C-alpha cells in the first residue's frame, strides 16, 4: 500500500537515499565530461551562495560603530573585531533592553518536547495502521495522508480560541479551555504556559509523521511480527521490543526534521506564544528586533547568528539524516 | 518564568509523557487476551486520531464556516468576504504579488538547481559545494531575512559615503552613482524578496534533481552518446525527459512552500511598500486587525490554491510509479 500511496515524500526520500553518490555514469564517462568550466561555475555559485551568511558572521563580530557605518567587507582591510555584540544581544544592553538568552532557551523548551511527543504518537499510530489492521485502516491512513493538504493557516485561529475559551456545542462543553485542564499546572506563576505550543506543534506534525513512519514500518518483514505474535507477545511488547529498535533510522530522520521545523517556525510561535520572554521562541524575538532595531546591524546579526547556530550545527553534524528528513518533510505545513 | 523551571519542564514533560505511556501499556497488557487487539488499536491510534480531529479537521471546518460570517463571527454574510478579497482594488497588490511569487520562485530555483545538478555531476569533489548551497535550507526564514538585510540595506550616498549593503556597494563600484533604496523600490522590491526564497530553495532543487540525474541508467546515456548525442541534445532529449517527473515534483513542491511562506515578507517589509502576499495578509487580517471573517476567507483561498498542486503532484508520481 505504501508504494501505491507513497506520493511525493516517499519518492523524494527514495530519490535521495537510494541513489548512490557516484552511481549512474561510469567513471570513464564522468572524466570525459568533467570540464574545468563546470567546476569554475560551481565554485562561483557556491561562493555567491555562501557570501550572505558569511557577511552575517563578519558583521556580528564588528564593533557597533564600524558595523553600522561601513560594509562588512571593509573589515578585512581594516580588521577590528569584538564579541561585545554577542554579550549585549544575549543579556540585553543599552540598545536592546531585553536579551535573546531567554528566547534561546524557550526554543529548546518548545522544540524538544514538540519533537519527541508527536514522534512517539505517530510511531504508535503507524504501527497500528500497518500491523494491527482493521476494516477501515486503509481509509484512516488515506484520510490522515490527505490532512497534509490543510495549511496551518486554516487551523490557527480556531485552535487559539479552543485553547483560550474551550469548545462548546450549544452550551455543552466538549473541550475545556487549557486553564481548566491539568495542563495549567505546567504554567509559571504569571500564567505563561508552553502547553499550547507543544500541543499545536504536535497536532500539525502528526499527518506527515504518521505517513512517513507508516511507509517505513509497513516495509518491515512480516515474519517478524507473525513469529512474535505466535510466541504470545502482546502488541505493546512488540511495539517496544521490535518496532522501536527497528525503526531507528526513520525515527532519527523525522526527529531531526521536526526539531528543526519547530526551531525555525515563526507562525505557530507568533500565534500561540504572544511574544513575551516567558514562552516565545527565538524566531519571534528576531522578527521583532528586526522590525524595531533593524538599523542596529551589529545586534540583529549577532542575534540571527545565535539563532541559526543550532540548525547549522545539526545540519553539518547529521547531514545524512537531515537531508532525508528535510526532503521528506519539505511539503509540510 | 525562571530558566531552572523551563529546563525542568523540558526534561519533565517528555518523561511524564513516556511514563504515562508505559503505565498504560503495562495495564493494557495485563488484560484478557481477547481484549488485547481492540485495546491495542484504541491505545495506539486513539491519541493521534483525537489530536488530528480537534487540531486539524474541526478547525479547518470552522475556518470554512467563518469565511461566510462577518468579522466578529456574529452574522452570516454569504460570499461577501470572498467578494472583498477579489474586488477590493487595494487587494490587487497582494493577489498579483502572490501570483508572481508562485510563478517566478519555483522556476528560478528549479532552473538553477538543475544547472547545478548537471554541473555537479561532472565534478569529482561535489560534496562541499553541495553542502554549502544546500545550507540555507537549514536556516529559518527569519534568519534568512536578517542575512539578506545586509545585502539590501541602503544609505543615501549624498549623506554617507560608505554603504553597509553589499548590493548598493557593488552597484556604486560598477558606476551607478545613486542606487535605489532597494527595499522601498517598488515594484522591484518584490523580486528582491523572491531572491531570498530562491537562495533557500535552490539547494533543495539541486539535491533532489542531482539524485534523479544519477539514477538515470548508464546504458541510456551511453546509447545516446553512441548515437552521437552530446551537450545540449543529450541534455534536452535524454536527461530532461528522463527526470521530467522529478522536475514537476520539485516545481510544485517549491510552489506549495512559496504559497504559505509569510516569514520573509513579515520580517523584511511587514507587507508594506507594495510587497504584501496572501499568507501575510491572512495573518494580518486575523491576528492584527481581528477581521476573522476575512482572515478565514483568505485561509480558504490559500487552501484552494494549494490543493490542485498537491493533487497534481500525487497523480504525477502515481503515473510514474505505474510505468516502472
């Protein structure tokens, strides 16, 4: 079934993972075709593509007066570097009163549970759909797959109202507002709560997560599950002892993708966090200081570099998983 | 909220979640054998189903409904919100801009990505350039906007002799004594914002197309070359038809992403100076001006625009899979 309904994401995954790095053309053919012009052009484009990010790093290391009066490229003829922008933007200072540090922490607080929870729930659902089938399991799987079509924008407003006021039909409460559920116990004294962000990210992650993990889990050998069932293992035991360890590659890809998706998200953060230092993620802070202090280049660049440091580290350290997860998930949201 | 409490939450919430699951699993596995399978379905599928239902299905239906109501959702006004979207002269800006975005960005990103994929295929050491060109994909749109602010920032040359923006500096060096203030330069500022998206998406197109090119069987290219095909004819008659499906997927995938993106516009211009797009207008109507009716109608338009692209993608891929 997964091949049938595999669709875009499976195709992309297959395209990237299945193709060996130097497959395709034979070596002789490659050498025949390789030309210094092609290499020169690629190097030119690579430099062009890297310059903007490089400029960000250089600007963030220059003293305020230099960064705001001369171009970053002049720093090489007239070198003068400092780390003071980073200390100001992290902790606040004369120009920007509040620092980025709490938002940086918020991004971790949001991203880690918002990656682990949907991952687990999706793995469970994917296992049930693939290996505990029932009459409508194909229909349910297709319906979940189809939910990927719903843009986040459509769900934001009703969800926000549901979190704040609950959801009622007539006068009968169906879903209570978050403040009337045990989730309010997680809030700090000021009432700020990460729960809406975790829940929203979990909900929005599920269609893609279930789809991807189902594609993977349904390909696991059938004999394995049958043998385990014959031996009397419960579904819960099979899930923990078979599905979990065997799905590690798919889990890693999705976890990294989801972590970065949440880390880089602005829309959900803006809608559910309200912009305060209590819960808002780093992207919201960046977007705000760019609007308010956009002219203070030395500070916005330092802030932006702090924010992209985490995704870049993940990117270079875990590129293989990253590419797989990212390509598979690039249609999300 | 103190940092300590936040870090506590980061660890405690997932732990609590996993502990609850383990307890539920343990309790469920203690039940009678005949209950096991239905119970497993309920426990495994239930949470996801409930969350999807209240998080996506119901809100999507509500948004459809609210699109027909007035701005505080108290009165049925039929198609007036949709009439407002498509007939208000001021709205022409974001409608035209959105159209330009979904045509230009995918085409340029894909063309560049294809060129790079072809060139990389002829290189021996391709992994470093590939990584660096793909890197912007890891950066948030907000981060990318700040990065590009350094390219587009502008100072009046008659006031300040030095430019902080790379583009202004290059233009002055090339002899243009009075470059425009790029971000305010209508209507060209739209294209400058699109460049940011192209910068991000080219790496995606390149990686996917590069994989597709490598997957073309060697005998096909060799046979074509024996028949005398080379250079342009090899590219246009063999390579492109062989990866046609992937090309379409890349184009539509980027188009879908472009339709929904609002971060770049919000961070760079806030939708001012003639750069507004559909997704940002939707955000502004719903969460800044609290015109829920209009905001909902805009979300529905976004949905209707995305659906054919996704459906086309799926049909295209199914066709390709049935050929294989």
